[in-house]
C-alpha cells in the first residue's frame, strides 16, 4: 500500500488535493496505510488471521471517503471473501483494495490471497495464524504534483504574471510500479476475549517513486504493525445459543513509520440494530470521534460511520470522513450450524 503524505500547514494554506503528495520524494516523510474506521466489517484487510471466522461464504464491501472538503482527498474501496473449512481446519480468503489519493494523483490497487490455520487448546481457547500474499500496482500522475520550488510566497503556484512555475524535480522514468506484498497475522481468542497482532509489508517491498535523499537509494514500504483487542459482554442469546444482544468494548492500534493511531470505543448490538462510538487518538491529540450505526438481518449487515474531525484541521476544512459497509454471509450454505462459542460476534 502506498504511503499517505500530509502536511497540515500546506493543506490549510492551499486546500488542494495534490498538496498532500508533495513529500512523496522526501525520505523523512511520515507514511500511513489506509485504516478503516469500521475495520470489523472487513477485518482481513488489517489482519489475515481473521480469515474464516465462520464456516460459510462471507463477503464484504466497504467504501471510505476521507476529507471530502479537501477536494475528496482520499477514496478507498475494498471487497473481500473468506470462509472456514472444518475438515481441513483452515480459513481461506481473497481481497481487493483500491486507494485513490488526490483525485487520481496516486492510485493503488492490491489483490491478496489469504490462508489461516486454527489451533484449539485448553478447551475454549483458540489460536489462528494467517498469511496474506498479494500483488500491488501503483500509478502516479506526475502532472498533478506541485513541489516546493513551484510555490511563490506572494502569488502561490504562479509567478507575478500568472504563469505556472516550472519545477526542477526530475520525473521518474516509470510512473507505474508493481510489486509483491506479504503480511502476517496472529489471533488469540476465547468466549470472552480476543487479541490480534498483524504485520503488513513484512517483506518491505519497494513501491516506487520514493528515494533516500542524496544517495538515491530505493526505500521499501515501512512495516505497518497493528494490534486489535476486545471483550464481549453477552446480555442475552437466541434459541441457537448465539449472542443476540451484546456489547463489545474494543481497541485498534496501528503504528507505521513514526505515525501512531489508536481507536478505542464500544460496539452495541440489540437484535438486528447495532451502533457504536470510538475515539481516534494519535498519541499527541484526539484526531476524531467515530460514530457508526446499522442493521444485521439474515446474514446481511449494512453499516454507516462518520468521523467527526476534532484535530486542528477542523471539520469545516476536512468535511470529516464517511464509510459505508455491506457484509453478506451465505448462512444456508453452512453444512452444520453449531453454537459459536467465541467472542467474535463483532466480526460476523
């Protein structure tokens, strides 16, 4: 996945979608993969060990529009499938993710295959190990980039006569780059708790366009480390023994190239209706409040969330962030319906 580059002062001053990519060629820039606020709708994107939480085909689609006030700065689309096969004790899955930064300035598409293996011990405890391997394609529209040497302190991105200012930056020979990407995942859970760890870009692939200062050495993608944890409080169950009303306090932590993010909050489901609230913190300030709501009927779940920006960028500047997710579980194709004696109702 590409690095997301942002400088708050530049965004405030120019509010142009491509300004955030100015630092694409600076080795000291912070980088961050896209992370969904509703990560529980498509958990295999953050941790491959979540593949196969149910023994029937499970499909998900999620769309994220981040900061539409900045000319739709980021658009991310994702599709996934996963399923558990009891006889082989493995989960398999596939996912495709497309990320559009700056209205086509930098586009990324990733196709990933996933396999997980499940181990049960001490009665109710289970461990899953997951591996995701895929191919990623990046494309850069050079003509949409603006560099520091193209900015006039008085007139902005034009000179005193209104003419565009040329740049001394050298365009790469190839504006399209494909590479192999590998991620690893671990998940530990029992009927009440779950704890996951994941590592994206474990092979540190070179994604194209980013170099090391004066040496010109290629820079591999920084590893994305993530932790997911939660607790499930079951209030009542249906006639099959599955949770019908439950609360799931949970936390998501992500760290990549000096950037840290922590989402902490809770999810509540009552029969077919659910909702939740989280705080997203960067360890320096509260970045956003996240609100979500939706319904879950006969294996279909539809959900919407809104990120209310609380950082210095401000809601009026960014327009917040929106996510729409749909999951569909083909429950009738499960060979044997059994009691799900674990805490992963949040992900179903």
